[in-house]
């Protein structure tokens, strides 16, 4: 079993839809949870970053962490064609140094 | 505010040649990570460095690969005697301290012919 599981998609939605992207994980030691957006031929861009459980909102983006279920989500409201990209979840825990584990990414297509 | 800078963006090498990938972290960041990404695969950790020190190289192949982060200048990932299987996108990330989050550069795409 992978430490972090993420549906590869592709996920296609119409413009204006609410998008829900999810990751599950198995390691209860994870403390920090991140979402990155990666456009084709570019590097991952940090979108959201949370510590422990709870919600965090930034503009059209909301990140949720449910540590009891080992499940994290990223919601995108009023999705735009420019949101079309691959979304990577990432998690981190301290074991001597901080270890980072990345999901394989979900490809999102927002159709105009 | 310059982000993480990587160069070159694209690098083509013949089998057996050496590849040198450079990474300048964000201003004020002294922790550098190198990752490798293959199509349809996630980011795979290679090495974690602070200035003049390799902290964790558990993800880096023992042979042909080396990394450094000198007191002055960029971090360098060096691949000697490249093989076709080394073709991938190599990303550098930096952080101001040991903890999250990481900030990534746009990568170097290495093609071995």
C-alpha cells in the first residue's frame, strides 16, 4: 500500500463547477499537508499548506484535513479553464528531518 | 522576489556524458531538496542539503549521482556517465528552515540520447 493515494483522473468539469480533489494516506505521523498545482512543463506551485486537522480557505480554494479518516481534500469554487492542471497533494512528518511524500497527482480539465 | 531558479531548463546528453544541473534557492532559503519526476509518476526524493552539508541522500543512487550545496553559489546535482534511464525532469525545492512547505523551481528536463 502506498503511503499516499491520489486518483490520477483525468477529471473533467464544466467552467464554474465546484471541484473536489482528494488524497488518502496511511501514515498517522503526517503533520503537515500541502496542495500543489503543476502546469505542463512547469514546476509544482504551492497552493495551500495546513498543519494538523481543520479547514483553510484562500480565495476560491479550500483545503480540508480529516486526520481521523486519514483523508484530505482541496475544493476549487467557480472553476476556470486556467485551473486546468495537475494537482499534487503532499504530506510531511518529522523523523530526524522532515520527510515529504507526494501523491502522483490528479489531472483536472475545466471545460469552457 | 525571485523564486527557485533552475538551469538549464532543457539538457540533452549522449550516453556516457556528464550532466550538471544547477539550482539557486529562493532568497533567504538555506535548505535545498532535489526530486526526480517521471511521466505519470510522482515526485521521488533524491537528496536534501543545507549549505556545505548533505543531510539526507537516501533517495539518491549510490553510483554516478552526487550533489553539493557550497557556501557560495548554487546547488549542483551531478550525474556521471548518463544512461537512457536517467531521462526525466529533475526539480529542486527550497525552504527557509527545516520544516514545510517546499517551494519548487521549474525543473531541468534531461534527455539522454
